[in-house]
C-alpha cells in the first residue's frame, strides 16, 4: 500500500467526481459558451460576493494574472518571504509583470499591518512604486497556518490608506475556512482579488478560479489568453470543481484531524527535534542535527511512505482525500514503533 503524503495535489478524482465530469454539458469556452464553466464561475463569484470569476488551469496562472491586473512594470509587491508567488512560481512576478517583491520577515508566512506599513516605499521617484499586498491563506511553506482575520482587516485598512491592491492566494483557503469557521463572503469583502484552487484539498485533477469585481477583472480574460490559459471544452474540469465544492469541503476536517494525530506521534520520535504547530492539513517537522534527512526520507520510501524535504532538516507531509483511514492506521503504527 503506497502512502503518498508529499502533497494534497496527488489526489485522483473519486467515482462521484468522475461521474460528474462524464455527464458535464460542455461548449467552447474560448467563445464563453461552456455552460459548466459558466456555472462554476457564477457559483464562485456568488460564493465570494464578487461580480466576476474566471476559471484557470492552475493556481500559478491565477496568481500571476492577479499580479498583472494590479501592477505595472517596475512596481513592487509586498509579500511574505515564504510566499508561493515569490518562491515557487518560477520568478513569474518579474517575468510576467516586471515587478519586484518586497519581502516581509513574517512568522510562518504571515505578517502584521505594521510590517506592511514599514514595507511601503516612500513616494519619491527613485523608489519602486508599491502597488500590491499579497497574502497566502493557509500558508504552504508556513505549515498550513491560518491567518488571524482581524490582522487581515487591519492590512486592508493600510491598503486603502495607501491606494494598494490586496490579493489573496487562497490555494488552501478552504482548509482555513473550515478550521476558523469563517466564510467566503467575509473574505470576498476584504480582498480585491482572490485565487482559490480546486486541485489541492478539494481533490480535483485541475483547476483554480480567480474572483474579483468587474473593474479589476476587466482584463483578466485577455491576460489569461496571453499566458496561454484559454481552454476549450473545459466544462469537464469545471464539473469536477462544482462537485468538489458541493462534496469535498466539509470533509477537510478529517484531513486536519489526521495531520494532528501524525504530528503528536512525530513529536515523540527520538530523531525529531520539533514539529511546527499543526492547524490544517500540512505537517512540517525538523529532524535532529545529527540525523541524515535524505536517509530518513529514503527509509520511509522503503516502507512505501512518501514525504518531501523542505530544505535544511525540515520535512513536510500533507494529508488529503486519498489518504484514507487504513493508510492512516498503518502510518500511525509505523510512527509508534519509533524505528527510524
Ligand atoms: C499556496 C499556493 N499557491 C499557489 C499554488 C499554485 O498552484 P498550481 O500548482 O495549481 O499552479 C500552490 C501549489 O501548490 C500553493 O501551494
């Protein structure tokens, strides 16, 4: 039995999801004639209380489009040093939009309104113009941490006072909402644009959506086209998204519970130095200095358990839809044996 905990992106569609995909009504989305894509976009826009939503093939493209919508070349985006847009989007912010990132030294991928204030460049011609603040919730490199919504509200105020756009990378926003009992409408009110992924915790094979009001989203279609993101009968994929929104959100609690149970046993392992607080489905832990992380990962792989290194002695595991109860029981038994 293979236990793949490298990411929540390794999931395969469930039978119910495949059925929904097989029965989807489709059309040419480049002509905006795919009824299922249109349904997903309307549903998402309504969920967030926004005027517009656009379906994307990836979270990266949705984020990159948002950066392009909010900025002009030469300008600057404020984000955390752990941000996905800075670390894991292949330098896309500079390549696609010609912007630089001002990195905040936050905690677990999160920062404060005060730190944002300090990061805004003065309004002198020799500075890069600050134009966007980007937040990630939950934070990926930060170990699935959830933002304090009050801090987000304070950052919104700073954005308003300084005429800055406010974008949320909500690849795992669903995990945060389930955990904090907040709503999509609350988030829609605060952010100018939000990207959400269907292909992470929600278990779709492909798909992300960018939401925002009509004014900011005006050029989103054109930018998606420039990035090569136009799709034709994409309704088959959108159907998976609609199915996931209706069936896979509540169950994220199970992933969070499993992650916490893994974390508790990990912290008892003699080879483990520390386990970061576990709030959602991501477990990041650090091995003792004298433990070879490569060997640790290989040892687990030998037992058909796959996890990924995060640099240094840090390792990451992510629970998900396809990590079932049997796998969990087996993995907990291995962890209890402390044979590493
Ligand atoms: C926080 C975050 N944002 C964006 C993305 C990008 O999503 P995609 O892999 O669909 O491009 C990821 C992917 O893991 C992510 O974790």
